[in-house]
């Protein structure tokens, strides 16, 4: 099999994994409904989820208003997609809205969470598998596609790819930052690439605060790696 044919087969296999994950509709959970509540509240023009707080227990009550107990990155990323769904009238409504807790939570349709997870989780999942293929190919030529497929099917990435959690998006951004630095590791680092890695790592923190630890590790690679990427910033 030629190199070009191999890469095409790998891409087809990765797309098949993503499509398989995309057909799964997960049951509602407070983590998912908390993110969705913020998405809907932002579409209303406010970060306060007072109107949707009965749909989740994963919230906070501050100064007379309810807020989700989540980092805002996933909601901000998904917002354009949700606004499109709302504008076309195909966003799935919750028949339990206004019925109080726990009815509003229990009656949340799976499709309501699934349609935002397609953009907020499944799309990053696809990007992450492509990044895994890129990184693995540099370590073991010819095995990048296999690593991506096995990672997509054989790890927690698969179930999380169809859940409206922030995990996959945060992992994708953090790993993308690493891949940028990896690509620069075999040449003189460029300022723009170093800056891009920093931006990606920062965005990962906005999506999931604990990824700040990963950002620190990446900063260490920039400062103390084999080819310190800080040189790319002119130092």
C-alpha cells in the first residue's frame, strides 16, 4: 500500500470512529445540563441561569442569582452553534421546563444534549484524533492512524465524545498546544508558533481550569526543552 493510500485509509478509519460516536445519545446528567444551561442563558444575553437552574444541581447561588459551577469555555465555544439551532427553530426544548427540580432535570430530552454535544464534544474529538495521528506518526512512522483509532475506541475519549462535558474540548486544546511545540522541536522555534501554543494552552484553561497544570508543563517545555522555544520570542 502506498503512503498516500495508507493516509487515506487512516482518515477513513478515524472518520468511522467519529461517526460511530456521533450516533450515541447520552442520558442527562448535572454536568451536561449545567453547561447547557449556561449556553441557553448566554443566548438570552446573560450569564445568569435563573431561567434554567431547575434543570441542573451543578450550580451556584450568589447575590440572588444562579450561575453554573463550570468554566465558561465550552459554552462560549458552543454558543454560535446553539444560536444557529435556535434561529432555525430546531433546538430541542425541555418539556419539563418550569416544573421545578427534579422534573425539569429528569425530563430533559437526550436529543437536547446530543445536538450541542455534536459541536462541543464530537467535533473536538475528531480534531483530537487527527492530532494524535500527527504526534504518534512522529514517534513511530506508519502507526499514527492506528494510535488515533485505538485511542478513539479504547479509551474514555469515546464515551466522552458524545457527552456535553468540557473534557474533550479541553484535552484537544491542550494537546494541540503540545503538538505545536512538538512540531517546532526539530527546528529553530518561531515566535508565532510559540505564541500560538500559549494561546491554545490558555484557551484550554478557560474550558477546564485544571488544565492549568498542563499549561505549566508546556511552559516548562518552552523554557527548558531541547530547543527552548522562548528563543522564538526573541530572548
